[in-house]
C-alpha cells in the first residue's frame, strides 16, 4: 500500500484529539468487562483511589480503581483478610480503557477476586534471596571500603528521568566528579545480562557504582534477577542501588553496599559520602601536621637541653683550663654554635616540607 501524499486531504489532529479518538475505538471494541490476571508489580493509594501495575512474563499494565470502586476492593480484601502486595497473583474485574493523558491502556477495576496466591516470579525471588542469605553472598559488598576521595563514579541506568535527576543534583555539588554514564535498559528481555555486563566492565575502573532506575516507575524484573545480583556481589567497588521505592525492595538492593529509594536520593548520598570522606582527609592531614609540629618542638627542646649542657661543660672547662687553652675552647664553642644553628635550620625546613606536602595533597584531590 502506497504511502499517503503530503498533499492529500488528511485530517489534522492534535495529540489530545488523536488519543481521544483512539480511546473511543478501544472502548467500542472492548466494551465488555474482563477478568485481568497478573502478578502485582507495584501498588499505591492516592486519596480515595487505588493504583496497581500488573505484569506477566512479557508485559505490564496499569490498573486504576477510583472512588467507590477502590472502596469496594479494599473492603473485600479486609473482609477476607487478604493483602495485595508486590509479588501477589491477583484477578481484577473491570473494563479496558485508554488513559488519554499518558496514552496508556489501563484496566478500570471495579472488583477483585480475593483468592490470592503468591506468583511464580515472587517464589523465584524468595528462593534467590534465600540462596544469597545462606551463601553469605551479600557480605562481599559490605566488606568493601572507599578510597580517600571517591570522585570516579559510574552511573548505570536507562536513559531517562533517573539519569537526568542524578545529573542535575550532582551539578549543584562542589566536587569535581568523574562521571561515566552507562545506558543499560531495564525492561527488555536481555536487560539482566546487559546490566550485569556493565557492572563487570565498569566496577574495576571507578570508585563507586550507582545502579538506578529510569524514572517514576518502580523496579522491574531485571533487578530481581540472579544475573544482576551475582554481578553486584562480585563487583570490584561499592555499589549503591536505587531502583525501588521505600516499600519496594528488589533483590539487587539486598546485596548492595547501600540502597537509596530514588535516583535523586542516590545523588544526595554521593554528595554526603564525599563530604564525609573530605572531612576525614582534612582531619588526617591535620593530624600529620600536628604530629610533625610535636616532633619538631620535641627535637628543638632536646637540642636546647644539649646546648645548655654543652655550654655548662664549656664554662667549667674554661674555669679549669689554663689561659693558654682559651683559644682552643673558643674555637670549639664557635663550632658548637654553628652546629646548633644548622640543626635548627634543618628542623624548620623539615616542618615547612611537611606543611607543603599537606598543601600539595589538598590541591591534587581538589583539582
């Protein structure tokens, strides 16, 4: 079929008009209610409304229960002492609609089957967590430490809001970050392998890795995979994982060095870590300078004591020595004075060198 000519009398639609027309077609063709069966990916409440994301092995779909429908579903769950949480297999009754604001197909739910069970994906997730706990695999990340100035950071994330949030937050930080942005999709079939390969490739090259989600959506199945969990456990540097929400903890967060709820929170954590490491470095340099000053003062006091003893001996010698030996004693005295002056210059120079070393270290790590 030939493509339509740009000069043809085709209708001109705005995005809202195109989506409104599409919504009308969807509702006309799929007007009959259905039972939608899937595994809960995420669930949240906003006022009187209830929102879920259901998934299967290949896709996910948004579910919305509004007002009285949400009240009915909550009432049935409470009556039957059932919970609807991440990993639960559920059947929801409603009609398919197109949400025109986002152009997404969603189920407008009106009822729920409370005979809920744990889905297969959640069973796999629990089995993997048990393997990690029994094998002590998460201990590796907790045993890793940071270098004094961890400015080299790899950000592994889908190219989207998550990366832009991190980039915007770090731009307000005073530190000279060396950022490597690694794009690794999280919702394609090969996502676990792509994320794991990125971790293996970049963790030896940086001080820290941040594994973050793409934006507003919660964690996807990739972050519950064995491949990603194993890659985090074997990473050569600490890994911060920020792919879930406060009530949504994928397997990747259980094995990470630390977890954060959002990409922005991960960027905040980087800034806090750098402030802490910098403060520790400044304290360490202050200790070096103070120690050098204590040693210099102690050495100077020892030299002063030796000088006083030497002068006392010379005075005694002068009193006990005949006049003919005065010139020899005077020459020895001049030599002792010269030696003392030289020792003092060496001490002062050593102190200045230590201070200069401290200044150079500060300049190197902040350039």
